[in-house]
C-alpha cells in the first residue's frame, strides 16, 4: 500500500508541474479504473478496493496541491 501512496503522490506532483490545465479529475478517473481492474483480476474484496481508491485519490490531490503551493511560494530570481 505504501508503494501505491508514494506513486500517487509522485503522479500528482508531476501532473502539477507538467500540465497547466486542471488534469486532476481525468487522472483520478483513470486511477479508479486501474484500481477497479486490478481488484477484479486479483479478486480483492470490494471494501479493500474502495479503501485503495480513497487513499490514491487523496494522495493524488495532496501531491498536486503540494507542488502548486511550493511553486507559488518559490522565490523567483530577478
């Protein structure tokens, strides 16, 4: 689970750096589809898949917003 969290944080951070439009919603929908597919293939319980979806969604948002905040607080050279 920690690998998924770290990967989601990094994907959110890279999305904030790479895209200047609101890319978070399509990224979250893609993550939901991937996690649901993995849950179906590995026959994981629905409760565990829902927990993973909640954690990944939160990690994507935290990574995205943290990167935007650090970009906004950075001191630009003259």
